[in-house]
């Protein structure tokens, strides 16, 4: 495999941010084609970033022999079928969230990925900002201690114009704020603590007249025994995102920037002067890497070169789908849902009403 991976980009919405990230890593990636059903959008984006080819059909992108990776940035309802299509074409997949609309589809992706010999990397770029990376180091090296309680807030604002196209529609967005907005904050929780073992949730549609939910309150018991509270709304005039982790040795608090709260600055407060010193000593060796999308792509390239585990895996995507499934089932049945969820669960084949 060449050191420079050649990328085909599908979708020019969030794909614009992906393309900018690839462009910042010229020694690792070269985007050689842009695909969008709107040729004018694709052509404008390709011209801006000097991408040589433009197509309007995913099949044409998959037929390009020199493309190593296809990056799927299309609307949510297309992700599952396009991921299988790209794997069938013998190429690696990068896919925006969510990768599928059910645990069944997530498991099918995992199975096809194994058979294909290629890799699927879901997008969870919030993991790769320095604030959260520092907490990951403190937790991994045992400095943080045992987790007690975590709170995760996603308080954003979405108005009618946001829902003018495919957002807010079950069959197109595959869910509401739980699926396409708070999914990153919840992945960051799992990245630090691992999965939950039970979920109780309430959802409501209060902010906009849409099909899907726009407010969520959920209580989680994590597999490590700690507790967690999740809150999500699209009705916050003052937009914030916030993570607060209470461990036995320290408290970790994020900044509250709505779309960058996993970046610096974070506050780490030790339970004693000795622990404060341990925190300082541990983070003195922290070496920042590229962040956000560029950080995830950088680590993806490194993993393929070294034949090591991807920075985000299809199993990580399944864990996210499982939390979504449990949240919707709990909200609709008013029951506590125990995890993990298997093929016998009523929502295994999908959570769409």
C-alpha cells in the first residue's frame, strides 16, 4: 500500500469539513474524486480543493481503480447500503454517523467487513481533541481512579430552517437529537468509561414540530458500576456542550463550547495535593496530535500502515447503536433496559416507529 491513501469523497455537506481535514494531511491522503447527486455542489467543492474528478453516482466512485478509501458523508439513511457497496467494491470505508438504522444492520456491517478484508471506520472525531485525550491518559494510567458519577449535556439550538430538508424525519435522519446531534457526546462518554449496562430514558418533541424527538433525559448505570446522566435539547438559546466526570481521585470538567468541548481547556482537580502532582506529572508527557477530523484520519492512516486497531471501529459504532436502541425502547415502554442487546430484543431490527 502506498504511503498516500487516495480518497473518494461522497457527499459535499459535512464532506467539506472532511476534505479540509484530508487536505491538512498531504503526506497521508489525497482526495482524487468528489461525488454528489448535485453536480454543481460537487464541482464547486472539487474546484476549491483542486480535486481532479467529479461524479454524481456512487457506483462510478466505486469503479475507480486508484481509490483506496471512500468517505461516506451522505444523509444518514444511505450509510448502511453505501457501506456495503463500498466494501463490495474492495475499498476501505470511512462513514459518518450513524452507520446504520439498527443493531441488525450494524452486525451485518461487522460481518461483511470481516469477510471483505477491508476496514470500516465510523466517524467519532470528538474523541480526538486534546482535552478528552488528556482524560483518557489519566484514566488509562490509573491516575483518575474509580468512576463515581458523570453528567453529559448537549444543549444546542435548532430552528425550522434546519428541518427543511432531511433532518427531523424518521426515514431519512433515522432519529432526532439522540441520533445525529448528541451521538458524539455520548461516544465520548463510552470512550472514557466503556459501555452502560442499563438505561432508563424519556424523550419528547417540544422545540419544533418535527417527527422525531428533540429533548432527551436518560439515566445510565455503567458497566463499571458508576452512574451517568444524559441530557439533550435543541431548545437552548445559549448553546453548550459539557462533560463532568467524578472519579475517586479527581474531577474532570470540560469547557462548554458547543461543538468543541472535548478540546482544551479541561480542568482536572485532584482530591489531594499528591494527586494534583500526579496529574501534572502524567500530563507533562502528553504529546498532542492532530485533532478532530484530522486527528481521526491521521490515526486511521497510522493504523493501516502499522496493521493495528483502528482509532474507531465498527464495534464502537455498534455500541453507539445499542445505546440509541435502548434509549428509544425505554422511552416508549417506560422500562429500564438491560444491556447488552442481542438478536432477541424487540428493537434488534430497528427503532424506527
